[in-house]
C-alpha cells in the first residue's frame, strides 16, 4: 500500500513519440541540523525515510538542511559540507553520483556564546537575542539548500553575495526596521539564503534546475518587518531570471537571465501563497506563473505546509512550488500527504493518555491521538514533499 495519497494528479497523454520521463522530488525538511544527521537514528530522520520510502526520483531538492561547518554550532561538529551526502545515505538514496550543497547566508551574523559556540535551539529567547537580525538563523548555514542528482551537473551558478541595491537601484529601506528596532543595513544581500542554477543534461537537452528558498512573506510580530517586500523582490529576481522580465529593468554585472526557450524547472519553498492577497510576493508569483507553469493544478484547498503542533484546525498554506518552462511536459504531479489524517480527541487537563500528543487550547492542555501515518509526516517536517514526472514537448 502506498504510504501517501494524491492530493491531486495531472495525467497528460503524451504523443506516441514522446521521450522518456524524468522525475523530481522537492522536500523542505524542517530544521534538519548536523546533530540530527550525525545521530543516524534520530526520530526525524527515520520519519523522513518512512515518508519517502520506495521513491527514487532522478533529482531531489532539499530545503532547511544545515550546511555543516567545524565548530558550528558547537565544537562537537567537525565536518564541512557533508550533511547532504550523509543524509542521503541514511535515507537510502545511494545511487546519486552528483550533488550540490552550499552554505546559506542564514545565521552568518549570529552572535556566539562566551565559550565560542552558538545557540542551537532557535525557539529560546536567548537564541533569538543572539540571532542574525538580517538573514535570520541562530548559527551559520542553518537553513541551507542542497540537492542530489542522477543527472550530471555540468555547470553550477550560486548567487549568495548579490547586494539588494544592485538588483534594485531604487531600493528604499527607510520604512523598515529589524526586529530589535534598528535600521536595515544599506548593503544587505538580496537573498537571506542563496539562489542556485544547476545546468544538467537530460537525454540530449540542456536543462536548468533552479533552487530557491525565499524569506517568509510575514513579519513574525515585527510591524516594520521588511520580509514581505524582500520576499517579493527575491521572487522578482526569479521571475527575471526565468523570463527576462520583471517590474523594472535589471542590469547586473556577470549575471544574465536564461536565454529564451530554455528548458528549466525552478523549485523550493517560496514562502508565499498564491491565495494570499495581502502579500506583495503573491502578485509577483502569479505573474511569473503565466509563463513558468506550476507543476500542480492548484486549488484553494491545496497546501504544502502545516503548522507543526497537534492542535485543532492547524494552519495549512501553499508555500512550496515547482515551476516548469513551457517546453517541458508535465506528466504527473502531486503533493504527498498521509492517507489518514484523522484525529481522536481524548480530553483536556488530565494525565496524558498513552500514545497521545498534547496541545494548548486556551489555558487548557488537551490530548489527541492521530494515525501512525499522520504522526510520521508531522514528525518528519512541517512541510509536505512535492513530486513530479516530466518529459520534453
């Protein structure tokens, strides 16, 4: 029995002379750090393995993987850039000869403890006090993006240091403030993580695979947050890079948009819903999707992200996407969800029932029991994987 279900499926009958299909998986695995990967049997890694059990797509894109560096977040960490390879081995993805993994800007400005280590639990108040105010994260490389591939990566462009004002010369950051109330630096980077263009050869076609994990389009309680604007600007860069067009003229030294009629697939957690009318990035993304088609026939009920708690009516949002050039045929597409998402309420303010999960309801602590499948997916991440099969038109 399949461990997941189709939220929706696109089946397009290809012509009789269609070329072979190729497959892609994208998965934002929540805050997967070096410690969890080094353990080997961490419950989150084991849950991810169950979620993707039996899947061996040709290309796998992963968000929120810590780029491992010696001494980060503590002296126990000694490796550099091996987390993607080590994670793939633990999951059972062993037939992938090619990989890409680069440190995100996230956490590069985080402050250390007196002993030289970093706070590793982002949810604590002390960690937030020491966090990178510009690019977020409590230690360097915290939310990095990587990929493994059966296709040879014949070229790789990673954009990390691009200054926002170089992309948009009319940039005005004066209306915005950092979480601590200070002004934003005028030379801040456009990307809080980075932007990656991988050139691969599939059959006889040169294909660009774009990896992007944008900043969230919401401000986390900061009424003067620049996040929504920065999210829209990162998506404008993506729009320009894929189509050569955006809201204003772009002229960058050494960075060009893709040639017309290029084959491309762009994927990642774009951190804005196409149904969020209040976010500036929504409009940019919708305009981009007039040319770069979504892998999935979206509906208002579609979601790729679910709040990690077990409370009633969890917040569900459509945040992850795969965008496809017009010359690529979409054969199948899905959001992977557990078959059984049912829940059994067990009451509140009592001794915790065996096998249950707790959540807060006002001043009460309540308990719920969910299916094994649903628990596995929620243990793995607060995002659900995307899967697609494609061919060339």
